[in-house]
C-alpha cells in the first residue's frame, strides 16, 4: 500500500517550530492514517532531525500508537476482574477463533481489529465489550455473533 505523504508534510510544517511537538505530530499523523506508517516516521525523522529509532521508542512506549493499519471496527474485550469472572476470557477466545485473529491483530479484509483491555470501567455490566465507541454489557456468545454480523454489514 502506498502512503500519500502530503498530509504528513502538512502536519510537520504546521508543527515543526513548536518545542516538544514530536508526540503531537505523531498523534496527528495517526489521526489521519489510523496508524503511524513507516514512511511517515522516515519523513518526520528527516524533517525534524531526529533518529528514527527515537521516534520508534516513543511509538512503542505509548500504548496509544499503532504501527500497523487497524480495522474499520475496533473490538475491545474487557478482561477486568468482574468481566473475567463473568466470561470475558471466553468472549475474547471465541472472537479470536471466529475472526481468525489474535489480540492486537486485524482481519485480512481490514474490517475488524481485536484488542484485549485490562478494564473498560463498566463492571456492573460485565462482561463488557466495546466496538468503536459503543459499549455492550451482559454480552453472550450469541450477542457477539449478532454484533459481528451487524458491524460486518455497516457501510463505514
């Protein structure tokens, strides 16, 4: 996949002279592409006179950054204590098998990414999953199947 770096160039130009702008630049790049492409890292390194290894140090230290394209729909499965006791691990394992991906991976069609999260903060609704920005509580395997089908059919 070829990355259009014109947007990265605009982000760099807008922020280049700001002190301590590197993390903000990387966040903005990710908001544009959905992840931080290698080509953007190389361009930021050249334009900001920073070694790429220093940029990757930031990208791998902070959990908010992604180095691979993510799915159109991000499914987060809570593994906090309440969710774990109520079947959160089984939900995660089931989704992993159903989608054919492990935690942190994206389906080949780019539709779904799967993430294990420590806690979504909705213990009273356990077990909980989050798809994009929507929370679903009291989730069962049957409900998962319905949600995956529903999100598979969404256009955008």
